[in-house]
C-alpha cells in the first residue's frame, strides 16, 4: 500500500517522538511506591526494568536494594528481613541497608560482596527513588507537588497500567478525550471544542483549556455547589517531569463577579513510573483547597476520579494491545492534530532525553580486556 503525502509526513514526524520502544530516562526522580505500601515486609517491585526489593528499617526509613542476591540470583523479596538486614533465602548471605554483604555463613570473609542500593526520599504519601547515576542523586531536584505543601486535603491511590508511560503523559496533555473516553464520568460534550492555550518550553509543557460556559459533571458540581449552574471549568495540564504530571482545575459560577467567586481549585498529580517499556505504575495524589473538613467529599471525589482514571487505563491498555499485536511494516503512521502540539513537543523531548542519556551510558561502558592465557611450552 502506498501512503498519501499526509500519511508519509506523519510517519516521518512520528520517528522523532518517544513511544513504547524508547529507552528509559534514568536521571530523574521517580515515585517507587505509595508510602503506605512500604512496611516491614520485603516487597518486590520492578522499576525501569530493574527488579527491586523494598522495605522499611526499624526506625521507619525506607530502603530499596536490587532484588537479586549477588551470589546466585535468588530473589531477596523471598528472603527474610532480620532487623535492618536481609538474609537471602538460598544460602544465607546477609545484606545491610546499603547493599553491603555483612555475613557469609559458609566463610569468614564477605569483603567486596555487595548489591546496589538506591537513594529514596519520602514526601508525604509517596516515596521517590533515584535510579540514575549515583553521584547525580540530589533531593533538591525532586519535583514539587504543591497540593502537599499548601495545607490542602489530599488522597492517593495506585493503578497498574499495561501501557507505556509515554502514552499516559500524552493522554494528560490532550484532554479533548474527556468528551469521548470519559463521556460517562467526568467528560462533557463541549470539552473537545473548548478554546485552549499552550505553553511549550524545554522540558515543561502546559495546555490550558477553557470550558466556559459549561455544566459541571457530578464529581465537581456536587462538592462546589455548582450543580445546575452555568459554570467555568478551566483546566491546565502541566508536564512537570518525565515522572510527574499535574492537572490543575478551577471552577466558578460565571454569573458572579470575580470578587464574589469562592476560590475552589483542585490539583491532581498523575505520577507515571515506567515498570517496563510497556507497563507503568500509575500513582495518583489528588488535592483540593475547599471543603477541607468534609471527609465524605474526599471519599466521593476519590471514588469518582478513580472510576474516571480507570477509563484511561482501559483505553491505554487497548491501545497498547493493538500496537503490540501489529505486524511490523512500513505503513505505520499516526496523524497528529492541532490539539496535539504540546504532546508532540513533549514526546520529542522525552525521546531526545532518552537518546542523549543512552549515548552517555554507552560511552561510559569500559571495554573489558582479558589477558590471553600464557602459552604453555
Ligand atoms: S543465592 Fe543468595 S546466598 Fe546464595
Ligand atoms: Fe483521561
């Protein structure tokens, strides 16, 4: 089949955008788990294709180590946590929280035996991990989550997603999908046609959509008291880092003067951590600045939002299934629309970052020289 000019151009453009086959970006802080997931049990979790074991020390500090015992690759997550050490369930090597082997039952010395440990930092409901170059770990680079810092009410959750994290970021930067994928939950028909602005920077991508006037769906109308009223729904999708996307929304009754409008805002952190190239740990931290004392509002919004985000999971997994089953051929193309400008720029940025890092990684690999065995006479 020959492609049309538009299809061919789309195919060429697509090659510069990150997708399910793009290498990972390692030099970033990623959320490894919700804080409540890590406790005094050994827990296995794969992040950036690397198998980890997580646990908390007796003083509550979270720890992440490679899950593979340095001796014969037994999973440490199937071993024993004794105090702040992990004792391998196969031949009993004992590791401390830094991954240093501190005991080998069958010999006196454990000098030089170690596995990798990873810097962690707990920030309220989430725990961040650094899996990049160890000397570049810097907790001041952890992206801010304003809803945790401003005294807002928050709730958090986790969903496994069988699709690339790239497509979750893309989904969040193009909310025209609300009118269709979320028609039964928090989408409204006017969403896709609403005016929008974009702000495309180097590593920061924003798309602001003005759905005005509109009628709010129950998840927003009930808690804000805007049921049955002509309202404004102004939403900003903000790609903060490869590991964090924040959606900000503001609602008000358009019949009120600006000075009379209550300040009612929500911010939802969508936190996609790559598990493998085609699977993602999807963490959510949702916050609001109103009805701060009302627990039933927290429960209601949380339940409604997670039902809506589950529609994204179902949709992205269907997309991934189709892409995985596709026969490799020369005819593949995806046409971008004007609403995709921010997400196209974001995907180009991810690809560039990933490929630049891969080049540096390759260059750092030292050639291993093996001395030829001395020839015997
Ligand atoms: S595999 Fe862990 S001690 Fe042997
Ligand atoms: Fe969505």
